[in-house]
C-alpha cells in the first residue's frame, strides 16, 4: 500500500510539473532540436532499448545499474552472463524474430494495396500528459510517459494521423480489461523480439554518418556528440548535453562569419560577392562590406579587423601617420613663431645698440663673443674659467655662450649657454650641439628638432597603405536582425576612425528593429545622423557618388531609367 501511495504522489507531482511547463510554453525547446540531433538521439535510444531487451532474449538476469555509464556497465555484465543463457528462450526468441521480419517485409510489400493504415503519431503534448498524470494520480494511477519501444511499434505499422493515439488507447484498454488473461502465458522473449524487430528502422539511421560527411561536417559532429553523450550519460543527461552542444555550435559559427566585398552586376542594381562571382565590378571609390552574420559582442572585434583587411585600409597606422604629420606641422608653426619673435628681438637690440653707440655706451655682443670662442678652441681649462669670470662680471642680463668641448677639424664644437646674467640662482643651463656658424634658430629647442628629424626618418612605405582612393565605405547590415551595445559602440568607432582619414561611412539594409535599437542605444548624434542610413546598398552607392561629385553614368550603369536615392 505504501508503494502505491508513493507512486500516486509521484504521478501527481509529475503531472503538475508538466502542466506548468505546458502553460509557460516550454515546448520552444524543441526549436533547438535539429534534425541530426533528433535522429542521433533516437538511434541512441534504440540502442538503450536493445540493451534493455537482451536479457529477455537470452533469458538472463543482469544487475540493475543506474547513473552515468550505466549502459556500458550493463552491457559488460550481459556479456559475462551469456554463457548462462537459457537456450529454450533463445530458440523462441530466434523463431519470433524470423517470423516478425518476414511478416513486416510482406506487410511492406502489400502496403500500397491496403485501404487504411493503422494510425500512429509520435507527437505528445506536455499539457495533455500533465493533466492525465494529475487526474490519474488522484485515483492511484501510475504515471503516463512516452515509450520509445511502443512508439516505434506504432510508427512501424504506418500510422500517419493523430487518430493513432486514440486507436492505441482503445486497444490497450481492451487488452487490459478483456484480453489480458490471453497474454498471461506469452513469453517475454516474444515481446522482446517484437521490440527488436521494430527498432530496425532506427539502426538504419547510422547511414546518416556518410550523408552528413558529404553535406556538413558540423552537423555530423552534432550527430556523433549526441549519440555518444546519450549512450554514456543516459537519455536525460545525454539530451541536455546534446542541446548544449548544438547551441554552442551556433555560437561558434556566429563568431566565424563570412566577410566579403560586394561588387555590382553590370546593368543591374544587384551587388554580390566579388570573390565568388566573375561578372561583377567594384564601384570606384566605394567599398561595400558585407557580413554573413549578425554583429554582436562575440564577433564585433572580428568585424572591425575584417573591414580593415578587406578594404585595405589599416586605420591604426593611417591615423598615427596623420597625427604625426599634424604634430610635425604644429611644431613647424611654433618654430616659425619663435623665429619671428627672435628676429623681432634682434631688430630691437640692433636699434638699441645703434642708439647706445650714438650715446657713446659700450655694447657687449653675444655673437661676437661666440665667434671669438670658436676661433680660440678650448685647450686651457684655467683660461676658460678666467674668461668665464670676466664674462660673468658683465651685467648684460642676456645670454652667455661658452664652448665645453675642443674645436674639431670641421670647425664644430659643443656650446653651453647661460640665461639670466651673472646671478647663479637665476641662471639656467642649456646646450647646442654642433651648430654651424650663424645658426641660432634652434637655440633652446634641440629636443624638438631631434623629434622632428625622427619623424622625417619614418618612410611612408613603413606606414602601410598611406595613400588611398576610397572615399566611402558602405556597411551592408541586411543580415543583422539585432544589435547590442558592444556592436553599437564598434560601429560608432568605425564612423569616428574613418572620418579622421576623410572616408565616409554609410549603413544599408538596416531592419526597423535594428534602427530602433540604434536609437535606444544612443547611436545617433550630431555627426552620425539618419542621413547615413539607406534602405538598399544601391541607394547608398548613388548618394555617395552624387555627394562626391561622381557622374552616375561613368561609374554605374543602372537598369532603371530613374534611380532615386532613398534615405531613412
């Protein structure tokens, strides 16, 4: 009585769970059950059924083992018990199997002549099962669940409609109520033979391996993983592992999409992959970039890398080149400004000296003193120190220049200069290296000149493709059905980076939902507006050509007489 109560309680609980799953439409999980997965799963289930019926075929009693790898352990136990087989049972099983095979082949031969096949249907509803178990459990009924062996028997009879469930239920009811005693003495070996014979069609699915090998290696991998996981981890855990692997395969494939550059088919408004089609040409000055998958956080970085590789524009190096050139130009402007200030000061000093000479005041000239040092060289340190003291005593408050290295045969030497006059606390030290005579333009800016020379030594060839004939890039987003925040940020960066090298970006083929996600994600701004969105690639091409002053007839030969650029 206790066992009956436990069974009834389990039935009610299972029914409630099934009703709940049916209410929340949990059947959507079936969308992830690809055909290779289903076929491999049913094949593995057939193997489970065979292992479960072998003990009746040979009349042995193996140990009951549950959990992962239970099928392996059970099969090993059966193999050890085969010498103890009950031979009369084996003979009955063999005769039954032969008779059933002959009967099925005869039925298949005569099936076209049969008026009405027995209806069979393998589909069951969670809600129906749940209600059946919930109501039945209240009357101490056992749980109702699908059976692979019974379903295969019904399928083998050729059922095609949903009347199969009703016919099967009526037959089972009649068997329980009236025909049960007639089957009381029927050997279990005969029932096992019926199950094995009807599993024949399931084992034919092993031919899927050769078919999938030719058609799709990924589907073949899903088939093999499903079969192995179901055999090793039983039906429940094996199904979960199979679904997880199938979903993982989808994720991996979205991270490895196909990127291509589209070209125009002459005389049409069609744009196709230039690598896989011969009769296409690239629109001059315009690159049309296409991705076969949705842009998301998993492949956004790959999208940017593929865009640079396909367009031939290494945006990183090009931006570095541009910024270096801009920095170099700014340094030139600053040096020109300082040079102008120095010339103004020189002119002021000349005017002042002329005034002082008229007044009879002696004037100290840095240039004249430097020229004297160049002529002397530096051979006597004490003489240098004495001369420095003499110069320091002159309270001119200007710049004092002194040699610190001996004069070379090329009339070059190293010079130091003091700013601030004779007061050591207000004096700053700088240096001039190998200055020719009369060159004072780089005074105090030798480090900037070195940087400028380093920039000049960078060849344009080392910066990659530094000249380009592309003025527009069109991103074909027709395959994109959703977009996340990472993808939005990536496209914003594409707009920003390519604008720095004067390349315009346009988006074509955006679905309405994608545009709405752009709006919610803060994609549009003063620089990125909806004027950059176009319904088709063809519209974006025409707009770009008109915007950059290209004649449509010279760059594109449309099949329509009138082509209108359509903006969103």
